[in-house]
C-alpha cells in the first residue's frame, strides 16, 4: 500500500471509530447508557484569521496585500477504567498575497497523533505511540530566482512508532518517554532526498532511538487557552555529524517546542499566537557552491485576529 493511502487510512479509521463512540444514545429508543458508552470525549477548536490593506495615492506609500490563516485542532479520546486511547489531528494552512511578489505560503501543517495506554500503577501507563507529520503543498526558497522548491506533500513525511511509559497525573499534563522509537523519514520525490538526510535517489531513511514528548494544555484564565508541546528525539544509529568545514562531532538531539495561545475577545472573535522552534541536524540547507551548510535553528511565528470556534 502506498504511503499516501496509509496515512489517510489511519486518520479516517480513527475519526470514524471516534465519531461512532462519541455519538450519544438514540433518544427515540432511550437505551440504558453504561459507563463504557460515555467513555469517549471528542471536541476541538478551529480558527480563521484574515488581514488586508489597500492604498491609493497614499503619500506615505504602501502596497496592497492580504493574508489568510486557518488552523484546526481536533481530538477524540477514550478512557475507561485502566485504559486510555487519545487521538489528535492538527491542521494548519496560511498564505499572503502582495501585489509585487504574489502568492506565498506562510504556514502549512498536517499532524496526526494516536496514543494507547494501560495503567501500570498510580499515574504511570504502559503506552504505544503513533505520530504522522507532513504538509499539504510545496514550500519555496524565495531568496533565489526563480524560487527553489524546498519541500512538498509527503516530502518529507515523518512517522514515529514508539513503545514506552507515560506519566499522566491529570488531563492537562502528560509526559511520554520511550527508549524504543522507530522514526521513518520518507520523501515522495527523490529530488528532496539529500535535503532531509535521505540517501541520494532513495525514498526512505530509518532512525531508531529515544523519544520524549511533553504536552501541557489548560485554560489559564477565563477565555484564554494555552497549549505547549515539547519533543526530543535522539538517534542511536547515527551519532555523528560532519560540519561544513569538514570537522566531525557528536550529533545533537532533535528538539521541537511549540506554543499556541488563543484569547477569545467576544463569542466568535479571538486573538491567536502560535510560535514553533525546531533544531534538527538532519535538515541542512545548501549554499550556492552546493555545500551543505551547518545546522540552524528554525523558528516560526504566526499572529492573527479572527474567527474562533470551540466545540
């Protein structure tokens, strides 16, 4: 089965199962509702932000432009006695359009996470994790002309499969730790192979190592929702990196820290701030001479005011 079909099959299966369990009892037949029947909880949040500017004979100058950003975060969670199963789908896409430079993408994310756990004792659970992450459309480097294509749908596709323990003292905080994590980096187009540390001409890179995923989500004050996620991964199989000057050193772990703040001003109007910091030494840009540059910190920030729906 192709990887594209595999990814979407997982998502649709989980959503279908979640919806079937989340539906309440048939009010016409009025059956008895058991604890197991109400073990599913589903919900999420969708935001849409828009900004626009227009100028005509404006003395101070300016350029017509507009920007549109959308984000969706949905969950379907099951908890019954000692068992839990949590599923989360995170989607984001945004673009800007300026008269002089045209259409440019400024946000793009497709991420699905599923965790299954069985209580070991207290707040600790034996857990299994599946995480799938890619993007919807092509990304470009606009510093060169014509713009160079840097990435595309399923290029890359990152898949993590892990077994470990999770510390979950409440519904707000969780810490998943696994010494056995299989990470697959797939590129649908081999033109992107070397850029994402896949062997030239190959589609797949396999990594095996330790992973830690920390998550905290809470309504910190009235109408203010806060979410932060911090991930660390270290590959046991590839522990060294060759720098641009030819020297070699120990490879640093992959790290990702994301923060999402949603402030609801009115019933459907909200202010959103999303920041994402990544340090990944398997991703390296190439200079004009064709040499792979040293790893750099990646940072993204998206701020907007627009519509917000929580369900």
